C-alpha cells in the first residue's frame, strides 16, 4: 500500500486532481502550502518517490529539502526530516500527542528522523508548521 494516492510514474497529478482527491483536507493543505511559500519562499515541484510513496509536492529551500506533501484519498501526509539536534529541540515544543508520538517512533537514520505526519486535525497542521520553522531556523544558524 502506498503512502500517496498518485502512484503512476508516467502521470504526475495536477494541483486540481490533488485538491479533488484530498477533499475535506483541502483547507489544511492550502494552509500548510501557503505557510511554506510565505515563510520560506521555497521552490515547489511534484516529484515521484516510487510505488510505495507515489507523487508528492516537494518543497526545497537553498537546495535542501524542506518538506514533501503526499496526497491521499480524503487526506494527506507531510514528510519532514529532522536531524537529531532538531529532534531534541522539537521535544521542547508545545506539540500534540499525535506528532510527539511520530517523532519518538521514527527511526533515526544517519541523516535524521523521517517524520511522516498524517494530517488529521488543525493541530497537526500547526505542529508541522512548528517543526518546519524549527528546521529552517536551525539551518540558518
């Protein structure tokens, strides 16, 4: 089973197809993408990540990955990669139980923890925004 709904490598989705697919999570998608665009002036593009992930809207800033959004049927998942120093800082943020659990259960790769956050609520969107702000502030130092 794929994390995203668009898994045909030969057919990247359009933004209209994405918005139709995610349905009730459209406002959360728009809020998060607007935040990323306004706060980080990140470059965005659709990118295919293989049959297990499908197509995602990827955001990059200064040549580095900031986040990827994987559209699914009536929902979407945000991927954020945090280095271990960022994970320590994230533990001090006022984030919800859902995202805190994702951080703690994520495997620690050498490049950091790959957080896949299924957006279930407005709190999840705010938590993702906090993690992105933390990640970007750490990269600027």
